[in-house]
C-alpha cells in the first residue's frame, strides 16, 4: 500500500483488503472512508465476517515466533526507518482519513517512529529476575529465576480514531518485542493507517502470522474479538462506555483498558500566566482537541482568572484552523459533523447553566472552531463528561483544596497539568489528585512513548501502557528454581 499512497494526491481512493497473516482478504461487503473536511472518498475496506475473525485468531494462536531478541529489534528499527522515510505520504493518509491537520499528522508519524525505536531497544533488555533462596532461617541453597514468555493464545487489539497510526503502533510494537501474535481491529472511522502499518511491518521482515489487521462493523465482529477462545488478552483503547462493555464481556481474558479522560490544567495564583496560557492552548487544541489527555477543564485560581482568560482568548484567536492539508493550519476538522454538532450543543447547554461564551462555538460540517468559555459550572455536561474536541472551559476555584475537589469530582482519572512553582502545592497535588499522571508546568499529555502511561477510576484499570509497561502486561511470568546459590 506504501507505493499506492501517491494516489491520494490525485484524489484516487485506496480500496484495500484486510491483512490476515499477510494475505489479502476481502469480500463484496465494503465500508467507505470519507475525508471529514471535504467528504471525498479516501478509500474502502471490507466488512469482515465472524469466520474471518476466527480464522485470523486461529492462525495467530498456532504460530510460534522463532525470532531472537536481535531479530525483533532489527525488524522494528527497520519499521521506524521506513516510517521516517515516508513521513510526508503517511501523514497525508492520516490527514485524509481523520481530518487532522498536517502539523498534527506529521507529529504523529514521528511519535510512531519513537514507539518502534523504544520497543526495538527494549526487546534487547533481558527482563528476568533472580532471587537467592537463603534469605530466611528456613531458606535453602537455591535460586529462583523468572522468565517472561509470550502468551499461549493471541492478543486481540482494538483502537480508536484519534491517532490512527500511533495507537496501533502502541499495540503492535510491544507485541512484537515480546514475540506475541496480535490481531488488530482498528476503528471503522480510520482503518487505512493500520493496514498501511501492517504492510510496512511485513516489508521490514515481520513474519506475517505475528500481525493481522481485520476491518468491519463492530456490531458484527466486536464480540468475536472479545470472546474468541484463541484470545488470551484484550487490549483496548477507546471510550469509557465500550471499555466497560469489554470489561463485562471478555470473561477470563486479561484486559488492558485505556479509556477516556477529563484532564485538567490547574493554574494557581503564583503561576507564570503567559506560560500557563500557552500550555492551555496547546493542550486544548492539538489534534483538534481529540486526545485522551487533551485539556478538557481549566481550573484557575480566582485571583488570576481574569488575566489568564484574557491571555487564553488572545492565544485562541491566533489558532489557524481550516483545510487540514494546508501546512500552515494549527487545526483541521474533528472526526465528523456529528461530533462537531455535539460540542455545539454542549456549549449551548453550558451557557444556559451560566457559562459565558468568549470565543468560537462555530461549526461548518466537521470543522469546529477553537472555543473558550469562562465561569463554567463544574457540574454541567460540558465538563462533567469528556468533551472530545477543541473546547477550553474555564472553571474558577478559590484555593488549592477547591482545585483538588473540582479536579477529582468527575469519574475520570487519566492525567493532569499543574501550573505553580510552590513545592507545598506540588507535593499536595501529587498526593491528592486521583489520576495516573501529573505534569508540573507541562501539558497533561506530556510523556515519552516508553514511560508508563494510563489512568485510574473510569479512565482505566490501573494497568499502564507505554512500551515498557505494555510489554510486561503482554507476557506470562514463569519461574524456575535451581539447586545452586
Ligand atoms: P470508541 O470507544 O467509540 O471506539 C473505540 C473502538 O471500539 C473502535 O475500534 C470501535 O470500532 C470499537 N468498538 C465499537 N463497539 C465495540 C464493542 N461493542 N466492543 C468492542 N469494541 C467496540 O472510541 P473512539 O471514539 O474511537 O475514540 C475516542 C475515545 O478514546 C475517547 O474517549 C478517548 O479519550 C479515548 N482514548 C483513550 C486513550 C487512552 O490511552 N486512555 C487514548 C486515545 C483515546
């Protein structure tokens, strides 16, 4: 498919089949992918049958990878090289299917490269442990060793639309690093980037049985992805409702659930307001506000709120949005017109509950303007639930206790940002915010692709992703003991 990407420039659609253990599998039942900005046909993919899914998992379960750590590492470095060498064409595909602007899609390809480089390095690290057994009065002259093994069954992976390439990279790279076999179902909204990545991995030398991509209507195939007997582990990134459905459906399978967020930026009275407003704008609008860790609430100390809001509005006005292919734009569309209408309605509802709209809330199809509101009540729908779009709602707080109370008041607990230099505040935030990550003077989304990342409460079960943690959750730990010390 890599060689076909040039078709996009000519406006020719990419009609693709599934990749099941490297074979192209298609049928007559097809789903179309349309450009969210102009409605053009970007391509189409088949609707898998339940039989297709069963076959993919059967092949995956039966295969045992012979790859050494060195070979896995080489394949992933080669993958990163291929991604890097084709960055512009790949970013065009992401932009065409997701409506993300070129700045965002170029950044995303770079992130995916990082994922493969980190996984390539991590594959080389021996992850075994050694325990001496003469540690207690009833100890023995022995040692216990641990060995990380790939799962016996296959991994079932399901990904969302907001990072069509990088979310897939975060599933498949740790799977390869640990010699597992994965069947991935990307979202039906942006499946083409996942199919492209499969081709790049095959070209880099991955045994095709180690990675299959199936496409289709979740109403027909999702349950099979969760209950198939050849599956040992389900790894899912997406929204809370489907995450909770999976938790109930994938019985006696290991589950890694990376779900929605409602991340705050908390701005205290001593903060550098210029810096805080810059972080607020980038955290709120990057990727059209469609990041699990996008800033979805701005909790600002009342003593500095007026000044902060002025800066926020001015910086928001400077955001250029429109045609996602225009390399000068900072924001493209959101995923579809339906989502944009939902943001519009939530903003109107917030206004009815007393919020003041200061900028934006303009919509044209899937194009939705960056939007700022002040005096937002902490319990209105716009901020009590996850709003997955470029909206900056300011909630004023009275002191640190109030900031922590508001931050913890939603069911989510993914990440957060705090803007202050006071160590007493910082230590209290680190202890009391009910989240998976706290970034001081950085956006909530700041991370390395290697470092542990994931949420608590409704945002996830506490298992982390990031290459290193994902590798741990994709393995069985076997212990063996030997009679020497
Ligand atoms: P979504 O939950 O609507 O869909 C995610 C995936 O689930 C898609 O592939 C979809 O086809 C599939 N699906 C649909 N029905 C299913 C079912 N019954 N069983 C199993 N799978 C099913 O999410 P989305 O709208 O694509 O993505 C946005 C959401 O993802 C936001 O809530 C965002 O916060 C979250 N997200 C979380 C993280 C994280 O790391 N925590 C990262 C990115 C996005």
